[in-house]
């Protein structure tokens, strides 16, 4: 069986200031899979850097090049080359503000913790999205940031504080009814979250309740399924990120041990990593051009998504890149959690 390596890097990382969506609205994580021993892609990225870098520049930083029109085209060319020559490219994008709204629904709209036993928002994806978009549009940034901070530290005080904010702001009668039904069950919700905290002792609670944790889990499942479909195994090599490395290793260990039926992938997005994703290690993008290739993919997609959100795509930007990203979405190579507002902007972007 063919052995590959998957190089992983991210964009939109704000350390432990997880919900800083005002300055970095998305968290993007990308995996670039290459056959072991293949050097073409790394040689290409190194050659592009050495050819176009400033005389005193010793490290390739995609974000810096994207800000400079004279070098932006180099990034676009590298992105195309990577997508054409990699065994696989998988990407996960999470809009931080929308994830907070989605967490509100996941935490407070579960019929198991409600006097009325209404599972509408568990069983009906459209209703779940509708509720998340309602809260995305309802709250000012300060309110959502406060909710996000409280949800990262689920205890009695913080959960009650979130419930109070929701009760004060919510106007839709059906959502008000849910909040009435859940009020006496807040301690049960905290018990569930605490159970995971105990199971994952030693990990940063800030990270395990963050888009980073969710995104890496989803990316790993996409990589594992691609390995199954492509008939290869792969190692994961992640650019060192001290605030997340232990948490990502925890996810690898969890999914690598579990035997999960592949049928669940189409339903829940989960599949077994066993005998598909074989190792997890940490690298350094300053010394590894394959990791820099993953940075190119993550940073460019972050750049496109952010500029679509803020209606600021440069006039001379190559619109074929946007079309290529749409194709990745259609092929299941790019998984995203974003608001309806952003999806509308994305579909209308030219």
C-alpha cells in the first residue's frame, strides 16, 4: 500500500484568544498529502521563494506576500501547483462568530435537557441552521464574544450567565419556550461538559471548546476517508503550535484507536483513522517546504474567505481561484461552518 505524508498548517489562529473574530473572523486548517519520497512540490515552493523573496527575507510568510500585489500572483501560482500535484488537499473553514451561535443551539436546544423534550433542533438540520443564523444576526459582537468566552469555561456561573443573555435578547416565541424548558436543566448540561473535561484531563479547556479542536477533528476525518478512497496510508505532520499540539494529539489517539463504521461519515462526518492515519508528529515550517505548502493553501483560502466576508476582494484578483474553491466544496475537499450571510456573499462573489 502506498505510504504518504500529510502536512498540516492553519490560518486565523489567535492563540488562547480563541474568539477574536473581529480581527481574524475565520479559522482555517489545511492538509496537503504527498507520496513519501516525492520532492517535486517542496522543490517548487523553495524555488518560488528563493526567486521572489526580498534580499533580507529568510522565511516564507504567505500572509505577507498576499498583502503585496507584486507577490500575490506568486502565491496564486503556488496554490494552483499544489492542488494539481498533491495526492490530496483537504481544508476545513470555521467562521468563529457563527460557531458561537451554533454552540448556543447545540448546548441549549437539546431535547434531552428540556422540560418539553423537543428534539427539533437535534433531528432537523435546517431548523438547527435557522436557529444558529438567528443568533448570529441577533447579537452585537460584544454579546457574542462574551457568550463565546463563557462557553469555553462551562460551569454553573458561566452557563447561567449565557442563559440570562439569551433570555434577555431572544424574541422568537418558539426559542423562548426552549429557554423556559432548559432553565432547570443547566446543571445537567454542565455535568455533560464536565465529563469530557475529566476524560481529557491535562488539556486546555480553552482549546477543547474551540474551533481549532473541531476543525482538526473534521480535517482528520477527511484525510482518513481520502486515504481509504485513494488506497494509501498517511502520517500527519503538523506545524508546531504550542497552544494546540497536545489537544490535536489527543484527537489523533482517540480516532486512531476507535473502529468507527464508514457509513457514519456521510451522516456525522466521522470515520475510523485506524490503518489509514498512522502517525502524528510535529514539524517546523521554517525548515520544511511541504509545511509551507500547507501554509499557502490555508492562508490563501483564509484570505479569500475574509475578503468575501468584508466585500473587499481586490479588483484584479484572479477570480478563477474563487471558482476553484467552489469546486473543492462541491467535491467534498473543503468543509465549512459559516453563516447564511457569508454563504450568500460567497455564491455572489465573482
